[in-house]
């Protein structure tokens, strides 16, 4: 029997800290903007239905779409690599960079790159990687990890970032966002021009033309995929749609759900490397299609989570995420979506507790642009965890006893009377302020009503029973 | 004249911790013209087990609930969106492929949450009363999102002095056993809710689910707050 402590202990260390407060402020802003953007767009509900159908269709036809996509990339002059796991993906990236004598790499934001920890591997190989997304740049400079899939430094205050830039970049302290942006841009500009290779993620891959769609708000994605000689795109294998008309629908829901924008500032479409008549672009384009546990998810009861388009809307409305922040989850993917993705990719051990980090309030599903049935899958994973015997003993034994009692009218009646009598000495004016055992957590911050002297059932039998 | 026959399913929490809500529900239904029966063999709908993933235990309780309700006639009225949603939405999956599947569908289709039943089905004239109260309404998650119950309480509360509650549709952090398994996280979420309640200026918090209300009331009481918390059924009687 293992104790469900890891999420909880991380969360407890974060609750009430300036980090958690910054997260709460940040996600509320996102959620509010999302609400406005959705409210002004009457088609949104219909597009959510269509997005869902499109993504589920892609998952059902994944093998065929990926094969077609790979053919199209190839015919456009790009190279497709297939990686079974993180180590393979990293080997591929290293061998591409070695083969092209690339020593300096610029990156745009990519969750799958965080998932496979490519930066660590490149560092070990002596290849320098510079994050160019402002948030990721700050994360890298601070030696931190992202706390939100679309806003990696949501957990940091402007003051912290100002201090970090002063300390690490020798800049004059400022907490003005525009000035901080300028400092980062100035620092990065030369790196963009000197870089040998760019590594990006992929928001959507379009099978019919072998195109990659990259969505950013800073334009860094465009720079790192055009200026360096080599572009490596890292792509989770589920990140595909069949046709352009499908991509258009998904993109229409993505930015509104993520940041409340109608569209992201930059939507890049990359189809093959530089052609002879192109003014710029990389000489080589490599697409690394990464499984790393996705095939396992696809064949299980949480397959639907692969339809996720990584907008982060479910994080922003989740009361648990809002309270503790992304770092509490201990995984690259956090919030309700991450609580399903993480055990799927990396196994139930030790991630089985993440599906329990939810009140099952359903706010996540209510905002999901793909209408993913998140609570249903949290419950699926809980069932799996329970079947694997991972629940604490008190819960398993207690629930077994409760089920026997509450389903047997005589026992149930006795239990209620017994609970009322037993609680009488510890109650004041009908409330209990301190419980032993597992109940201690409840009464640490809340009183509990004392079980009534006469249950409704007893009252009915005495007064209304026939 | 015989009124509309309904069955009262009070839920385990109301039965054991808040019997006055059961009596108020009974009273409201009778005042709305119903002939109310209470199947005395009822227990718990099984949601606590279902939500932690203990399927067999959930089936034991859900099975008993189905047997008790299936032998009765008329709408089954539940003063809880959460327990009603358990029966209407989750029983079918819980028993899918078993011999109880049809029974789950049959009973599920008869189950109605109290405010839904009073407003949508009966179009009742009953209105809540409460002298000098300023009321904040907390929407419970499962009633809101599983059953789509949103405006029904507004109608029942229309004669009262209402105050807006920020985050009224956000979770109070209870989450059933979540509040016991992860009490510190649950408390932090609750604190946000309690802050919003206190800021609203309400003298009374009303809701339709005793589980969330016990959570909010227990938290307010620990804070030493004088704000009252009541189930909507208890305001529907004469004189509130």
C-alpha cells in the first residue's frame, strides 16, 4: 500500500505562496478572456462539436493519416523520423545536429520537447540550446520548469523576472513588461542569427499537404524555423488532422479557448524546406514523430485525451490547478488534462494519484474546445488505480463496510443511531470540531454537523409510516 | 383529491446529518400538491464509492437503490443535484452490460432534482420566503453541469433580496472524499469560496446540495462567521 503523498505534498508546499497567488491571478485572467471571446462568437458551440469530430476522426485513422502525412513531407523535400520513445527521439535529434555540424540551437515553445527533456540531452552532448519563447527563455534562465502549457512562467511575478534579468543578463532592474520584453529580445537577437538549427513543436500537422502549423504570439516560431540552416520539428504522433478545412476549424477554437484571442498573433504554415526560389528558409526540414506512450493511451480507456489541442482552458478553470498551480502535478502536463495524459504516457506508478487531484466539478469539460470528457476519464483512471489496489487501506476497508451498511436497511438504521450516540460527547451545539483518523483533515479547517439524533428515516417511520 | 404520486429519495447525508432538509422537501412537495411516499429501505446512492473508483462497492449501493426505487411508481425526487446525477447519469455506465442495465435506465428516467421538479415539471407557485435575508446562491457542480440546472432556483427565490455571488458557479472544494483525501487543497479552494461569500454581503447562503452546504457552513462556522447556510427546501415552507 502506498500513500498518496506526492501531489499532495507538492501542493501543500505551494498553497498560499506568491507562486500560487501569481498562478491564480494569471489563470483567472485567461479564463475571463476566454469567456468573452466565446460569448462574442455564436458559432463556437458548433465549432466545438466539429473540432471534436475532427480530432476523433484523426485518432481513429491515425496510422493512415500519419503514413500519408509522412509521404507528403517526403515529397516536399523533408525527412520524417519515427521515435518510439523519448530516448529514441533524443538520439534522432542529436544525430541530425551532429550530421549537420550544428552547435547552437534555438527553440520555440514545445511541450513534447519538455516531455522528452531534449534540452538536458543536448546539454549533455555539449550542444547549446537557447529557448526563444519569452516564457521559456525565463524558465531556462531561472533553471525552472514550466508551470502551464501555454504560459510557462505564469507562476512568476514581474518583479521576480526583473530581478532574474538583472542578475543573469546584467540588465538594469525593471518590472515593466515592455522593458522586460525588450531586454529579452535584445539578448536573443544575435542568437537567432548565429544559430545553426531551430527546434520547434507542432500545433497541428495537416496530412493532405504534409504541412506543419505552428501557433505563437511572439513570432519567435517563425524566426527559428526560417533563419537557421536546419529545422527540426518535434511532434507528438496524435497532433494530426486530415485536411486543411479540418485544421481551420480546430485553429478557430484554439486561440479563443487558450488566451481569448480570435487568432494567435502568428500562425505559421511550413510545407517542406526552402525551395530554390524561396528568399529564406532552412536547407533541411526534419519532422520527428514521437510515440512515447501515445500508442498505449490510444488502445486504452482514455484514448480520447489524445484529441486534446493543448489550449490550457481546462487548467485555467480547474479549482485545484488554480489553488496549487502546475508545479504541484510534478509533470510537464498539469491540470485536468495532465492528470489523464501523465499516467497514460508514463504509467500509473507514481502518477496514479493525479486523477484524484480533482473535485470532479466538471468545469474542465465545460470549456474544452474539443469537448473531451475529462471527468469520465478521471473516473476511469481512479477505477484502474482502485483495481490495482493503490488506495489507502482505511479508504478501501471503510468503503467496503459502508457499502454493506448503507445497502442494508437494518444495518443502516443502526449505524445512524450509533453514529449519533458516539458523536454526542465530542459535539458542541450540534457541530463536531475535531475528528480522529482520516476525518482529521476535514476538521482541521471545517466543523462537521453532528449526525442527527433522529434520522429522517426514523422520523418518517415514527410519524408518517403506515 | 389524490395528488401526483412522487417518491422521495432523501440521500444519505440528508437522512443522517440534515433530516430537517428531508422534512422541508417533503413539506414543499406536499404543498405543491404531490402525494409523497418515502421508500424506507433506501440508503446511499453509491456515489462516494463510485467517485474513488471502488466499482463493486458502488454497485452494491446502487443496486439496492435501484431495487428500492424500481418497485415504486412516479417521479423520484431528490433534494440534491449530485445524487440525482449519480442515478440519472452514472448508473447506466456502472451497470452497462449487466442484467441491471435496463433497470438503471428505467429508474434513471424517473429521477428529478427537487428544484428541477418543482419548477420545470410542476411549474409551482411555491416561493421561498425569508424575512430580512439577503441571499447568495451557490450552484453545486453536478446539478449545474450534469443536469443543466441553472435558473430554477432563481425562480423559487424571486421574492427574496438577492446579492450577486462572485464565482457562484465555481466549486466549493468539497468533492466528496476529495475533502478528506486532500484536505489542504480542498480547504484552499473552500477559502476562496468563503471569501467570496463574505465579500458578497449576504446574510444567508442558499444552495440545492447539502454536501456543498455542509462544507461551506462548516468552513464559515470555523471562521466565526455569522452568515447562515440553508438548503433551498427549508425556505419553501410557510414563513421560511
